[in-house]
C-alpha cells in the first residue's frame, strides 16, 4: 500500500496550497514516502521539495485510508498522513513542476476546488484539536462515495 505525507502551513490566517494542473484542484504540498522513511521526515522533505521552504515544528493532524473503486472493486488504496505547521522558513516558489503555489485565506478551504476528502482533512488540520482518522472512498473519477471520520483528543474523553 502506498504511503503519502502532506503538510499544510497556516500563517496569518492564510494557508499555502498547491494548485495541480491536471484538474486545477488544490492540495497541501506533499508526496510519496520513501522506503524506511518516517512519516514526519517524509512530510518535511516533500514540503521542502515542493515549496523551497522549511516548515516549523509540524504536528500530525490526520491519518487516512484513501480508496478508489470502480463499482465494488477496489482500484487503488493508499494511506495519507496530514501535518500542520504554523510557520515556515524561506520564500515559497511561485511555480513548480508540481503546479502553482498560492496563499489563500483559511476560509477558502470551504470552496476551493479540491477532492472532498482533502477538504475534510485540511479544514480539520487548521482548525481542530486532536488527531482525525478516517477513510475516504472515491470513484475512479474522484467523486466522493463515502467518508468515515473519527477524532481523538489527548487527555479528554468524547
């Protein structure tokens, strides 16, 4: 199963997002983990590669199973680990081989074009306490079929 780590920076009520050219959808910078790499190191490495900046003190905010299926058959499945940081060092690229980097008001996460599972996890990452877990099931065209979300809060019972 493939493992992906991404990272969203929230600074001055703005989030740094990558606009991918394929669908013109927004994502948090990130990518595939390398063999033997920790999720933390992967998120930082991928963020640096895609933005030319270093995130400050990232925290894990989400662990997700992502599934695409055609009818009832699973086409692909991967794990996504989402981190948040509240600052960064350096000046981000504007355009990269991965797409266009843009700062957006955090409220824009509610309506920018993106996969609906990404919307759920990124909105939680920048606003929620605790860690969110979930499964997102999509069609092969990335239409959300189902989501199942849980949240855990350290030291609290809910």
